[in-house]
């Protein structure tokens, strides 16, 4: 039994290391073979605008009345916290719940992907149709 115990400990250590490495590398967006942002982040940009986030968080999430969301998702919040705040809002602030906004609720992952790409400076704050990466080259 002792022999197996060592094996189990070794195996779980390897597993823990590999999942940690995966979590660090894993980005919620991709750059496609032709050098464009993946469709999920593109859809996140559409949702950001369609959902009216820019009215308070500025163009491309740069911040206005509300905080800079590109920084929030890469430096402040976990993904779970992001989902929770967008869904339930922050009581006592201008950040209202969006749980009845179907478009926003259906696109939480896409919104997150877009904002992480902004925070990583892969995307600029611009219009992704006019400027495919949201910034001048
Ligand atoms: C009416 C203005 C307004 C709108 C519209 C709005 N927000 Fe906010 N949001 C705020 C304010 C103000 C805060 C800061 C709340 C506080 O004081 O903690 C905030 C906070 C947040 C936070 C937490 C940021 C952090 O670092 O703690 C997230 C995430 C967020 N908003 C996402 C969104 C998204 C996504 C949308 C669009 C679906 C959106 N917001 C629409 C005003 C707004």
C-alpha cells in the first residue's frame, strides 16, 4: 500500500502543476491564422456596445464614470467576480444588475474575452469593424 501511496502523491503533484500551467497560459480569446481576433471576442465587443456598457465605462472599456474594465478583468477581478457583478450589479452604485438583459447574459463569456484582450493590449479601444484589432498598426 505504501508503494502505491507514493505513486498517488507523485501523480497528483504532476496533475496540479500541469493544470496550474494551463490556467496561466489559457486565454479566453485567440488570434486567428489570418491575424484577426477570434469571433467570441468580436461578439463580446458587439455586446459591450449593444449592452450600453460604454456609456459609463467608456469606449473599449477605458473607463469614465465606471472603472477601466480592461484593467478590472486582468488585474482586479476573477472571472467569477466579473460574471457576478455584471449579473447582479453592485448595490448602492450606478452599476445595475443585467440579469434581465438576455443579450448581456447570453454573452458573458464573450464580453469577458473581449475585455481580457483589451487588458492584454491585444486589442485597442477602437471600432473592430473599422480597425480589425481596435488600433492603428
Ligand atoms: C449607468 C452606468 C453603468 C453602466 C451602463 C454599466 N456600468 Fe459597470 N459599473 C459602473 C460603476 C459606477 C461601477 C463602479 C461601482 C463601484 O463603485 O464599485 C461599475 C463597476 C463595474 C464592474 C466592476 C469593476 C471593478 O473593477 O470592480 C464591472 C465588471 C462592470 N461594471 C461591468 C459592466 C458591464 C460589462 C456593463 C455592460 C453590460 C456595465 N458595467 C454597464 C457603472 C455602469
